[in-house]
């Protein structure tokens, strides 16, 4: 499922959107967030966000902290109050309230967790150790994967990208504990140091869990790392995984059995409860073939150690303080640069959301998101659709026939705002007093729920892929839907007391961003019904790709750390959505204020305030370790470059701030992206 994440919008004058009651609106711009000692044409990010960055230094808990995180912190406090309120009361046995309370308390009960130590995973470790038959080991591996333990490959069921009305079981690459293949293969000193730390982490926990004796652990760790490295060598890059056509290989289930005989598919899916499978897609065939070979020619002890390690790593954060500390030391400190783990209550809130997300979300929207706000947002999105339609019509590079189909797709958008119309049913999910058991039960329930609702069944377009309390948004090409959860629809992204310059620049660009995903380098390949097919003319496709490569080359030239370049191809879709979001929101802003232009206030014109608001969305501080991690793995550019990399391609920004050839951020008109 290709889901592009990011935010919402605003439109029409706020006075009219509020039902005609006129109020005095502020600019929404906090002048303390700026650093006007910087030059707007040299480093607009620092100019617009430098004050915010100085007043929000990174604490030990964070590797990155920005406007998103600030809002998430506020939401966390609200969720804590709601959940602890439920946990403190007497709840009916088996009720959703009792499940929320028990899940939260199972994380908060540090006394029991420390007393239990590694006991919650001991039985599974003993079963792995006692296994001396590869067939039996594969069955055991399959059963652990149902419980949420990582494995060599995985699967999910979601829309068939070439038959979007129906679901398809899709097999995908997996198996790398460090997440990205580059951590196993790159030879620079920073990555080598991370690998060394990974080996230390693995040795520490394999010894603690008595999987390997002290004198043997070094060799056993090396063997597991070599096994993972072999898998990394054939795994596709994050950039390659963005190629939808290349990662779609549909076949009958009988063909899967014939073409990939080295894996016991019937046993594997039977353990998961998936029977009568008719068709599948093998996303990365070369990876699955290599897994067949690895399972066949690898010594069984190495396979056992690998599976044991996957189990230990998956459970480490849910066990005693020592196991949690070791996990944090590697993933938090080494890989991300964080100096301190989140407080236990935040981990408990996150775990409760992970297990019972929509149940918690229902409590959240009842208290914090009134129906009137949802109604208003629906209208705002409709208004922004008008602006995008105008931008489509204005493009000289796009033919009339492609424009007509683009309008059909735009008009067919499914818009989801705030919260779902029907809530998920958690009545069959078992929650008890043990944290790790609860996480296993949650995984097993989610797998069973997915199979029951999706296997060999049509797509349900009412399903949400984010909870209502999530501070984010998404576009999903297979359902052609844009979704804006309640969690993001509040300051500093959307401010009922601020004028149009602020709201169009902040939430407006974000909504335009999601809408433009329907026409980015991936979204443009899906039609209005969500099917992957060529609906552009060949000439329009060529022109479009020529223009997108301007953005790719621009970002490839950015050095994010000494010796580390940005990845223009990996971030292309998100960068194009930022570009489109800016163009569409600015046009909507000008449309909304054409009859009643806003005045200059605090020394800034309305147009300048639009771009200041946009930059403020991405205000943040980040550690070098996190920069490196995100550059290797994240399809979104870093916050600084979502500003300094996007604005030089927006003509209106030059006009607003008087940017000239003398300014370092100036890009000649002929070299700017010209799409929307």
C-alpha cells in the first residue's frame, strides 16, 4: 500500500467559513519565532524559524523536535488524561474501557515487569533451541511472526493496484533488524560504527537470554550478522520500492507454490489462518528466491539464532528495565542520537494506541473534536480542490485530453476528515496484565482481523489507515482518498483565530500537498478508480518526467551532512507534493482574498506571512544521527530542505521577499521546477 503521509489545509475567507459572524483575526505569526538577523534570500529556514529553534532546544528525550512533535506532545497529554481517567475507574469486565485500562497499566507496572525479567519469552526461546528439524523450525518461525516477531519476509492484504476494487495478498521483503540495507552494506566510518554497536547490542541480549554462552557469543553474532547482510545484499532499496510496477508480480497461488518451492507456503499461511488463497503478488521475487536458498543452505543453528534474535529484539522494549535500556541504547542513542528514553507514561500511551487505536480515538474526538470542525474542514477541502483544478487548467505542458482525465480524478477524491464514520470493533481482542502477552495478542488479533475482512473480499473504502488522534495526514492512491485526522487540525497548523494568510500558508499547503500526491511521480500513475495504469498521453508523461527530474537533481546536490548528500529520487514524490501544495494553496489564498485584500501587519505583507506560516510548519531541531538515519530511509526531505529546497522553485516567493540574483537561494527562472 503506497500511502503518502502529510497534512491538511484551509480555504475561503475565515469569516465566511465561520458562518458570517465577523471577528477580529490575528496574523497567527509569532514574531519571536523569526530570526530577522538572517537573510531571507540566504537561509529562509533560519529567517523564519530561527527564533523557534533557539527557544525549543533538543531535550535528551528527542533526536528531532519540531512543530509536529510539539503538537504530538499536546495530544499525548490529552490522551494521558483520557486513558488515566479510564484506568482509575471501575470498568465492566470485558469492556473496551477495561481493555484500555489493562493495556495502559500493563506498561506502567514496572514492579511486575522487572520481577518477570525475560520470563515472558523464555518458553518460545526454549522451543527454538530444542528444534533440530528445519521443517519444524519453519512452522515455529511462522507462529512467531503471527505474534508480531519479525521474519525473513512478510505479507499484508490490501487493494490490488491493478484491480483496486478487490483486495490482494501481497508478499514483501523484510528481515533486517536495522531496517535499511545500507546499514549492512555501506562502508563509511559512521555506518561501520553503527554496525559495531549493533553487534554489541546483539551479543548483550543473546547472552542475557542464555541463547549463547559468553565464549561463543562473538562467533554466533557474526554468523547472524552475515546472514542478515546476505539478505540485505538482495533487498531492494527504498528508492526501488517506490516503483509500483516493478513491485507488482501477480500470480495464482498454485503458481506461487510452483515457482517458489523452497518455502512451505501452505504451512506458513495456514499458521496465519489464511486458507483458500486464490491470488498473490510477490513484490520482490529475487529476494524471495534468495530466502529459499538461504533457508536451504544455512546451518540450522544459525537459523535458530536468527529467529531467537528476532524474538528477543521484538520483545526487548516490553520486558524489564535492563532489556528496555539495551534496546533504547542502540535504536535510540546510537541510531537516532537520543540521550534519554521516553518516560514510561508516554510509552504506555503509545502502546495503548498501538493496541486499541480507534477505541482511544473515539474518546479523543468526543472531547476534543466537535462535529462543527469536521463540517468546516470538508468544505475547506472542497474549496482547495477548486484551486487545484485551476492550476491543472493553467498548465501549458499538459494536453487537453490529460487535463480532462485529471479533472475526473480530482473530482473523484474521497475526503476523510476528523474520524471514521464507523469504529473498529475490538470485542474479540484479549488484553490482560502482561505487557508482552498483550502485544502478541494484539498482533494475532490484527492478523486475524485482516484475513477475515480482506482475504478474497472487495476493498472497504470506509477503512482509515490512521487513527483520529494522529498528527499527520495521507493520500492513498488505490482508493483515491485524502485523509485529515482530527489530531492535526489544530494550532500550530490550523488556527481559528488567525487570518487567511496564516491558515492557507500552514494547513492550506498541507492539504494541497496531500491532494497533489494524486498527481506526483507515483500518484500520476493511478487513475480515478485507484488502478495503476497509463492515463497520461505519452508526450505529457515525457514532459512531466522532465520537469520532475529538475527537482530530483536539485535535491541530489544538497549536502545534508559533510560527505552525505540528500536523495532526490527517494524524496521526489514528497518534494513534488510540497511544490504542488505551495502553488495550489497560494492560488486558493489569492482567490479567497481578492475582493478583500489583507493589510500589511507587523511589517509583513499577506504574501510574506503566507510563506512564513509555511516555513513554521517545518520548524525544528535535529541531531546528526537522525539526519543520517532519515536520509537513508525517509521519503520525506528534512524539514530545513522542505523550506530551503522548495521555495526557490516558487515564483510568488521571489516576488513576496524581493529575492534577486544577488541572493544565494536564487535559482534562475529557466532552472526552476515548472509543473503546478
